[in-house]
C-alpha cells in the first residue's frame, strides 16, 4: 500500500478531490505505483506526480487507470473534466500574477531614473497653462477641477473674488459626450445591419423558386468565425489557418475535445475552438519523432501536419472549420502504431490542460 505525501495546500479543491479519488482507486486495487505504471503504460515518475497533486494527468492516463482498476470510465472522466477546468483557471491566475509582478518590477526600475529634463520642462509649461496633473492618494486629478469640489489651482484666491471659470468652461461629467457619441454610432450600426439583412433576403429570394435551393447545389459550412472575439484571441475563421493555436489564443478555456483515440500509449485528440472557428490535432504521452495530422472534410478542406520535436506533447497548426465534427486527426508513432480519432457525439468535450 503506497504511503502518500500531503497534497499541496494551494491546490484547487476540485483538483484535490480528483487526486484523492485517484489515490483511493490505487489503494482499493492493492497495486503499487510501479504496478500502476505497468498496467497503464505511463511511467512511474509520471504517476508519482499525478498522485501527489504536482501535475494533472492527461485524460488518457485517467481512463487507463479506470480500466486497470475496473472503474467506470465515464464517471472518472467527468471528475477529470472538472479538475481540468479548475487546473486551467489556476494556471491562468498564476500567469496574470506573474505578469503583474514583472510589470511592477519594470515600473519600479524605470522610476529610479526619474523623468527626462524635457518632460520636466513640459510639465512646468502645462502647469502654467492650467493643464497639469498631480497624483494624490494613488489617483490622478486635474489642476483645473477636482472630483466633487470646486476647481483647484496652485495659487491662493481671495474668498470674495468670484470664480468665473464655471461660466467660461462649462463642466461636463466624464463620459457624458462619449455616451451620446456611442448612441449615435449604435443607431448608425443598427441601420446598416438592417440594410444588409434586407439586401440578403432580396438576393436569396432571387435564386431558385419558392426559396428552394437549386438542384445540384451543395451547402458548405461557414468558416468565417464569430464577428467578435474575446480579449487575447488574435484570429477567427480562415485567418487562423496555418497559425499556432497557443500563439493565437485559441487554446485553453476556448477549446474543446471534438474527437479522441488512444494510439499505443499515446492519447490523440482533435481540439476545436468555436471562438476561433478552427481545429488542430494534439498528442500527449508521445515521443520525439511521432507524427500527427489534422484534416478537414468537404470541398476545399485543408490539412496540417506536425511532428513531436521534444518532450512528450505536441500539436499541429490550425485549419478553419465550421463545426467540431468537420475535422479528424491521425497519428503515426515511431513504434509503427497508427490510429485516427473518432468524433465525440455522446457528450460535449471539455478544455484540455494546455489547449
């Protein structure tokens, strides 16, 4: 019976629950970690990391453990999906924190040199014109008018002298003009969208009889992608073809597994991003030299190939697809084993650990 180490305190509760579940399965089976490695095809070192909460196992490892211990693969897969989403959120929070630390260090380092002489002279001129700004309690306030109070200047003023600036410069609340401008832009956009919709109806009504598609016409899926994309996503639809999914921001929480297969000891997946309107192939527990390929379906479909250069994971570049079922992935391992993915039709797939 293995003697477990204490799980890290900072571990997400869902990841902790999944790691404890894996430990219980190993304990009930009576197998040692070395035996688990032999039965599942994953190394002993990898299982030590998985069971000690240092690394989230890939879905293939979890399914292999379920088969080796006689556990329902679907139930354990559900637990893995929850843990994987929590793990991805933790990685995102860590990346944001590290970026904030680097920015703070850079600002502190640059602040040691102070502003250049030209900037100091410009600040004095702006202050003389009443355009200067000063920093107070972490907030920047203009010298002409402070929030919620009368205008401030650097010069004393007699209590009896009237302040004529309210007459000369009417005060407008922040965002007041911007709100009106946004309203005008929204109205113009709505009219434009209505015009495009009417034109589309007229054009479609002119083709065929009674709105029927002419005989012999083949409907092709749209791969243009969504009109707007979230922050961090750098492409959509056809613009993603041939691009790396991680560099374009299409992976992580924006991707799902549309198809999968176990080829030897490797786990092959079709990763699909609805936000980007693209798919790519990903393989885990591979060896350098293993090759994989993603192919689309239909006329004009594209394909991308890749090879694992180092490590145990790899992925191809993206192809534009309209639906998750319009792409399939195949792998050829260095051992000579070959295999292709099967689409997942029974349940929606969930994001993977790295996209």
